[in-house]
């Protein structure tokens, strides 16, 4: 039976204990996952996967800190040679580097997409700013033309802004008062 996943992640602190193999009659050692990984020249995760798949024999033992898994290895299984251990470590470093390179490539691709989006937004804002500048220039031109036309008129012909709202009937009497003029008159009389 495969060990539960949460139990495989705990660090194992256990001494090796020789035992007799019931099948072959030889002796086996029960070692923690970390030591089994170093002896086999693989990672601790690989040992856990092999335990789960039933490829490696092992047993769960209870300790005061909780349960630990001990992997059964033949007593004559020596520690992997330095060349094998070095090659396994180099391979795991290469795999980690390849995974990091993939993660970095994905990050760079995401950042490049973001840069493209931001450049598009920047271009849209620049185009809008140019349109606003053109509209402001046209408005300034129209205001300048209106001012020139106002200067060209004789002084008596110029009407004040209040005169446009209330046309004069006679020299000083307005034909009709504007709403705000009526309100001001009422306030003043109170």
C-alpha cells in the first residue's frame, strides 16, 4: 500500500537497522528516505514516488514525533560512486536550470505582451492629446478672429452681453427683464 502523500514530506531522522529479508534470506537495511536517495543516487522525491508506486519496499513506523517511512535496501547496496552521485546531482541541477529557464521565458513573454499593450495605450493617448491640441489651436484662432472683429466695430455699435439677453426698447428701458434680474429686484425690495 502506498504511503499517504502528507507523510512522505516529513523529514526522516532515524538510524539504520539491519533486518533479515524474508524472501531472499539476505539482510536488508531500513533507512530513511533521504539516505536511500543518496545511496541510490536519486532525489528524495524519486524515492517517494517509487515507494508510492510499489517499486521500492518500505514500511511506516511510528516515532514520538509521528510516523516515518523507512525504505528497505539490501545491506550490500553501497553508496553510489562519486561519479554516479555527481552525475545525478549535475542532472538534477540541469533539470532545475531548465525549469527555471522555462519560468523565466514565460515571465519575459508576459512582460513583452504587457509592453506591447502599454505602447498601444501610449499611442492612443498621444493621438488624443494631438487632437486636443488641434482643437485648442482652432479655438484660439476663432477667439482671435472674434476679438479682431470686435475691435473693428465702432464703439457705439458694440452690444454688451447683458443687452443680448434683454433687447432694449427705447434708450434705457428694457422690453423684458431676465429671470435673474427679476430675482435680484425682488431680493432688494425685501
